[in-house]
C-alpha cells in the first residue's frame, strides 16, 4: 500500500503533512508573511490555520486562515504556490469542487 498522507494545521502559520502509516512527519508547509512583513509583526497570529482541504487529484492543499485568506500548496514539492484573498471573515471550512 502506498503512502497515506494526513495534514493538520494550527496557530503556527503552518500545516504539517504526515505519513499516517508510520506517523512520520513528511513536511511542514509554512504560510509566508505578507510582503514587507517582519518576523516581529503581530500579523502572524492572523495566519492561524482553521481549515484545510485536499484537491481532488491530491496534488494540492488549500489552507483557510483566521484573516480570511486561502493559501495553496503543492504537496509533492512542499511548496507554497499563492494566496487567494477576498474573504472578510475567518475561513472555518474549505472544499474543492
């Protein structure tokens, strides 16, 4: 059987990708600070990840944050792709369609 992946988010402005067969950490996917943001800026607390969703093909993860942004990651490369903005409220749930 192939690798079974699970993902979990939280208050660290990141999500962790796990192999659920071994419970080995595969990657930490960090949500980048806004352009010009400094490590000491308080804005990182708004990147608390409230929701995650896998794309139907399993290649991407979308993460909904407290600040209303959605961050998209390439799973295989463990790479941030882009932010989607436009929501004014925290994103408590996400789904691909």
